[in-house]
């Protein structure tokens, strides 16, 4: 469903404001929608369920986001925006290259552990062949920053003579992300097959050390 321009104008007069705070209303909708899409996917998610849990209306949601797909894209944009914002605040440029890699890995693995809905949303978007993500200029721009950050770390490591000269920032990002993502996206199937529980105390720190050692060994050409 998508509202026409005329219907949206009419809806604007009817949309209940939460103490005249539409931005808060949109934040509440996005928070609930994130869980709904992560649990049920784009196809299975129900806008009326989101409306009920936010104490608003379906028409209000369509007014703010245009359509169910528009809401889903907004959820993706917020999910990527959140992780990129925290990464930007780590100031890795002030650390020695090896320490910067360790800190980036520690953050990435912890973030995925504490925000499992992010990995679920990425998995769902992959089912849709990233058609919504590819159409979002906002997401495209957001993800440039992490590659530039890694590129800077690699460059500084090369200048010190400790990192290999053929290390590609995108490859490095994929190497780190793959392990961190797998721990969340495949934890139930992997756990059932191999009787491993990634949530057990000590596993998080063990995995941080393991992927850190592996990445730095590759970067150093060991």
C-alpha cells in the first residue's frame, strides 16, 4: 500500500502527534519495525502489528514512510547508520596499526553479539539480493567511511613496514565481518550440528583473540 499525495496531505491532519513530537513517533516506529522485520522478514512482517505496538495507525506509518517497503528501507538505513556512527567515534587513526586492527575487531564482534537483529536484517536483505540496499544512496554513502578507515590503517601499517603491500581494504573488511557475522547468523545451526554454544562465557573473548591473530597474521604475511 502507498498513499497518494492527496491522501498523505489528508492524513497529515489526522496523524496523532505524541505531544507534538513526530520525530519521536518515527523513532518508536523504527525501533518496533526493526524487530518485526528481523523476526519475520520483509514479506512476513505486518504493518498492523507495528502500528499496534507503537499505538499509532497503519495510515500514520504510511504517511511517515510511504509504504511497507519504504519503512523497511528506513530500518536498513538506521541499522547501517548506527554501526557506522559508533565506528566513527572510535578514532582508530590515533592508534598504532596493530592496535587499531585489534580494536576494530573487538568492536565488530561485540556489536554483532549485542545487536543480533543487525545480522538478521543483513541476511534478509541478501535473500532479496540487496535490491533495497542498492537503491539507497544513504546506505551506499554510509559504508564508504569504514573502508576509508581500514584503508588508512593499512596504509600506516605499510609505511611502518609491518603490513603486506597487497592488502585490500575491502577484502580486509570482508574477512573481519565474515567471522563476526557468522557467529550470530549461524549460531543456532552451528550449535545444533557441533554442540557449540557461542553465548557461553569466555567464547566472545576467545573469538576476539582468534580472529585478531588470524587477521594480523595475514596482514603481516606470516
